[in-house]
C-alpha cells in the first residue's frame, strides 16, 4: 500500500470520545497497524464546550500517532503548518469528525489530500468534498443527482461507540448507605433494566463549571428525595474524563458553591477509599452515598440505568444512542451560572467584564422566546417531539423526585421511552463503513 497520512479533524469532548474513538479503531482494523505505511493524526478545532483535555484523551488512543490541541488550530488552518511543524506524506485523507465542515475543504486543498466527511444531519460543500458518510438516508434527500455518488449511508457513530463499550464484560459495585461495596451488576447487558431488582439511576450534571454549579447540588438533592422513599435505589455519577473528583466535590460543598442552598441541599463530602479497586463516593449529609465512576466511556454503565437525570448537551445524545430513558434538567435559579451555550452566545457570555451582562441577556431571551419554539435535548430534536421530559425553570428537587418515583412505579412508561429512543437513531456499524470509505479513497491513489 502507498504510504499515507490519515488526518482526523474533530473538536469537542463528545466528538473525541464517541466519534473519534470507534473510527480510529476501525481504521486500524481496515488499514493495519504498520505506522510506516499508515499514520493517524488528530487535529482539534476550538469548541465552546471544550475543556482543554481533549488532546490528551485523543492521544491516549493507541491507534493515534500524534495530536495537535485546539489552541493551535487557526495557525494550521490559515498556513497549513502545525505547531510542532509536522511532516506530511504526499498522499493522505482528511476525515471530518466534528467542527465546521468548511475545515476539511480548506485543509484538504492545502495538503492535497482526499476528504471524507461524517454528517449526522446535514452535509455541505458537496462540490469540494470527495466522500460523505451520512447517518440516515434523509440527509441525502435533497442532494443534487450530480453529487449523489459521493454519498453513502453509514449509520450512527453514537450507536457504534456505545456498541463497542457494551461488549466490555465487568461488574459495577454499588455502595450502600454505609459505604460498603455491594450489589454487583453485570455490565455486559444492553437493556436499560437492572438485574437483581437493583434500581440504578445515573446522575449527569455536566462537565463544565457553568452547569456543575447548579447540576451537582440539584441532582444530589433529587437523589436524597428519591432514596428517602425508595431506599433500594442506588445512584452513580459517570465522571466526565475532563473533570477531577476534587473539582466535582467542590460543587457539592455549600461553602464553595452557594447556589446549593437554592435547592435546599445540605452538602456532600468526597470519600476516596484506600483500596484502589473501590470507587470514590460522594456522601451527603443525609447519609446517602453516590458512587463516582471514572472509567470512560461509561456506556456499559449507563446501559444499566433505569433512568438518568442529565443536563442538556452531548449527554442527551449519548443516552439517546443507548436508548436510556432520561429527564433533562435546565434549572434557571441563577441565569448567570448558565454560561455553557454553544457558538457565539457562549463566547459572548464568557467575555471578561461584560460576560455577566451578556449571560443574563442571552438566557432571558432564550427563556422568553427560543424555548417556546423548539426542543433542546438531542433525542427530542431528532424526533421533533418531546419523547424525553425537558424541565426548564426554577425547578425544585421534590417535583423532579416525584416524577422519577412515578416512572419507577410505572416501568411501562420507561419501556415506552426506551422503545421510542431506539426507533429514532440510525443503524450501527458506522465506524467500519467510514473506514471502508477512507480505504477506497486511498485505493484511488494507487489506481
């Protein structure tokens, strides 16, 4: 085979963990592990939801040879030179897995490489891109016949990512109220129902301070409310790979996070066991313990949850791909705390000095106008109807707790949500099909 470079373009934490991971695995399976023949590089572009740790995550994948962080992206886009002045082989393929679809157009031209785009909902720049792998046939519906040959329906990378993780056989030890490790759950199951009648609820408060400030105390307070009425229920927080335990715990401390008092939350302390095989815990003032799961991705864990409480964002897409029932929480007790909007609004809301004013204005406009017109959770956007509840406003733990208790008491409602989530996503196998598209483009060099 001709010596080639595969350049992966991606951006945020969701794309790096759920798109890049399965695709680079599939590329190595399809093209081999000989780095002298096929080299895989990842270049990240800026993302308003980025944490700065995406490069380290991408570099941890054994299939990847080199990674450039997002802070050096514009130099690369404009001049075609990386920060470390990487060399490039004469033949290569640019694979788009997140960011703006104009990026592979520009970079592909600068390097003289073929281009492959993975498109979930829309595909652009048909004239200048060589191949498109799309999630569903609907994406191709309005494509001109002139470019139709460039399009292949590959399926859903989110499903692909979760299916890789669901093959992992393991056991989750949930902590009981005394901190003892009990109730092993077979993590190889793919159903949202939990074995041995253990009710497991996932808490996903976010990964950035803007969401964690409200999400951590709110979700823990809800957990306390539910546990008081259903003590058999267990709770777990899948900790984002960009978040350390001490930072997470600080948002559960009312002394460090005054917003906690808004939800009537008394606080929680971090417990890190000496046994390396045991999980860290958050223990609330009521005695409830919530296990902290740091393995990533956590799809095999999430698939065991009967329901999850999550903030809006990439979490809803991942849970939707797993068909895990969820309630999406958007508390607005402190508008200034919600600075995690995507795109230009997020950038304006985080400007020094004037960011607070922008944040309040953006959130007020959003609550007043935007919320009336559309849906916010990804599964609801995909379905164009509210199949998972979205609770926005000055929500309080008891009302959400009662909603969860109703779901637990009526599992047929969870089954219905689970079935609807399964029906709205694409087929699996997307990563392998994308790898085949890349190989076909490489083969064009040899013809």
